[in-house]
């Protein structure tokens, strides 16, 4: 579970890969909502029924994917788990068990329905023998013989013929026959699922998703085949829509809170350090000689000044001036410009600048290492883990004394499920910078995750003790409290987790993400929807560009049955997405919610709500 949710953390985009240093606490997101009354049970079955929008997402974020599959322990009906390949009804010949055939007179005396059933049974026999053309003829005969008022039988005959057409890959005919079957029997699971598969083959993803959504609801989300089809189609739709939207999107600067949080994840980054003595604006200089010196390098220094003033929109243009004039701070300007390109979600523009810095043989090694970290993070977000690993390894080779390299590579290793190596990197970061509270906290988290997924309770307790030691030694490290709160939530120590989130908010009152997680905790712990929503709304007030808050609000609205409101929230998150992959994940959630509105309209099917 934690592996999947950690992977989901990468779905926050390239900025959040580094930003994960500040908010790895997003590891489980809305899963905690499923731990209590938010997951309702179908009467008499003990089987959970979940909304599709909360069940389907990307399996490894590098997408937001996040699969929102809450794989709780549950019994699966063996019938529901199998392929729906065979037609319905007995395949026995018309004669009785003793083999005695009916007389011609007896056959003539049969009702139209009986003759239709006999034709269907004969078709089933041909189907099982692999003689699909003969089966189709028999099913066609059954359809022609069956009285129109016998809707259930007639729908079965259409569905059986669709099964034979499916074996011949005649997808258009499959859709037509399944549509006839569904028109006669709107909640016919076999026909809906078979039509969904055919629609996928015909590349009609929208209608395919609607059909498989209906199937998932009717099956109480217990059949892996239908859930996997829904997941696959949602991801395909999300990718297609995100590709088009991201290509034409207007670059958007994140909130100042996000930018400051991002840069705080680096401790050895030249471009994020404040202006040094002697690097002041022209008007701050006292004599003409110093003013002349500053004029030579004013593009980069103005950009640094704007950073201190949080006037981030002007930084790219000032860096461009420095680069175009081949100024003294060429390398720094390229790296700073690339960083802000990444922050606004323009990886295409960022990569050439990062490449130039990395390939500058005489550039400051700190600049090159930082560029490698950022390019490696970008590659990871683009689902290129091998290239990402190569960049981090190169950074470690050229600047082995840089704690940022090991800190960020440790996060990469966690995302790649290489926990032992992650712990080794965090240890190296701590050796190089013993006061790195964040590395200490993330090492504890890595150890905790390993113990938790391995169900090793003694090691879990050791990791919990480690968190307590971290917050004792580094009482001002908000991330330590946040990660500890996540571990406590896993252990269902909700009251203590709530205290840790409160401490986190005291230290960082402008961290919107913490409010979202505290809100989710209220939903799991006390089932207090009002308090939970108030906290998430508070997060939006603090940072109206917090896509995580909108995404969370959307998923809650799905649970409440407010699908239009959910779609509105998902669309707000989509417009704030910092990467194409994150956008694809959000589109998947939005499409899942929209599919539910269509299923409710067409078939009156709705999952249980809060």
C-alpha cells in the first residue's frame, strides 16, 4: 500500500519530486477515508462498494496516478472473477437425458419460446465446439422465434450472439447485439461488459468507460477484470486529454508558499541562497566604482533580488537578459531560469538550459550537481527512471560532498522501492550535514515504510521510536512531525497524529498540504465531515493554487454523491497541474466522476454515498 502511495507522490510533478522533501506526507492521501464509515457495505454481503472515481487512477504516479484502489481484505466471488466468454444457458441437445428424441408432432406442439430456447441450446453446443458461424445462425433463429414480450430470454439470445461475434472479432456486431440486450435488460452485466470490451476495440473510450462503470457498480467492485478495464481506459483517456491540454496550456507560476517550500529542500544550492555582501542593487551602492561593477552583472542580480522580494514572475526575463548578454553569471542564470521553467511546468524549455549547465566543463561543480539533480527529477516525472538514476549517480561522482545529491537520490530510491539504498543515501546526507533534520526524518520514514509493508511490528516500533528522537532533537522541523503523523495514522493512533499535525501547523501556518492531511485525519478518526471539509477549505484559503486540496475535495464530493461539484473541483486541479503526468491522473479522476453521472442518468445506478 505504501509503495503505491509513495509512487503517487511523484505524480505531484517535477516540482514536487524535489518538493517531496517538504511533503512526503502525501503518501496515502484519500486512502484513510476508506478506513471507516466512508466505505459502506452492500447489505447482507459484507463486501465494500466503492466509487469508481476513488477506485481508479494511475498505478504508479509518476501519475497521480495513484491508484486509488483500496485493496482491503475481502472475499471475491469465484464466479465474478472469471472471464465472461461463454454464452448463457444449457448447451444440452433438445432431447432428454435418456436420449429419446421428440416426435415431429411433439416438436410442432412446442411454443415459440420453447423452440427459441431449443435453437439457443443448439447454438451453445456449436459455440462450445468452436463453430461460431453455426452458433450465430442458431442464435439468430432463437431471436426470430422469441416473442417480444419475453424480454429476459430475448436479451440472453442477443448477448449469446454477441459472444459468438466477439470470437470472430466482429466488434461492431458485438456492440449492436449487446445494445439490444441492454435495451431489453438495462442491468445485464454480461452484455454491458462485453459491449465495453468491444467499444474499447473500436476506440470509443468514453462509452466504454460508461459501460464498465455500470458493471463495476453492479458487481460491487468485486471483479478484477472489469476494474482493470476501467483503470486501463481511464489512464488512456487521461493521457490523451492531458497531452492536448498540456501542450496548449498557459504557463502558471505556483504559489509563493510552494516555491519557498521547493527551494527549502536544497541546502547546497547557489542560486537559492540570498544575495551575498557586495551583491546589492545599484541604488544600494555608495560609490561609482561599485555601481559600475554591478551594472556588468545586473541581470542575474536583479533576478536574485526579485527572489528575495518574492516577485517571481520577473525572474525568467532577467535571467534571459544575463544569458543573452553572455554575462558573468551565465551558468547561474541558466540554472535559475531552468528551475523556474520547471516550476511553471515547462520542462521542454528547462531541459536545454539544464543540459548547457551540466556540459559546462569549467562551471562551478555545485551548479552542475544541482542541474543534474533537477534534470534527474524531471526524468523521473517523465517515467524515465534509468536516465534519472544516471543523473543522480553522475551528481554523486562530480560532487561527492554535496548533501543535496544524497538527500534527493534517497527520495528517488524510495520511489523505486529500493529502501535499503535510500537509507544509505540518507545516512550519507546526514554524515555530510549532521544538522539535516529533514534527512533524519525521511530516513525514519524509509525504515518505517519497510517495516510496515513487511508487517514487522518490532521494526515498526523501532521506526516510531526514531521519529520521537527526531522531533526531540529537531523540534523546529515541521516535516518530522508531518511524517511522524502519517506513521501514527497507519498505527491508528489518531489522537497523537492530530497533535503532530497541530505542531506542524504551528511551525508552518502557511503550509496548505498539512491542513488537507489534518482534514483527512478527521474523516478517518471521527467521521467528522464538516470539520474535515473546513480544514480543506482552509488549505484553499491559504493557497488557492493548491491542486492537492482541490483534488481531495473532488474525491470527497464523489463520496458524497455530488458529482457535478466533484467535476468542478477536479477541473480546478487540472488547471493547476504542474506536469502532464499529474494532469493525466486528474483527468482520470474527472472522467471517472463524469462516467458516474452518465451511468446514473442512463441506468439509475449510483454507488453508496456518505
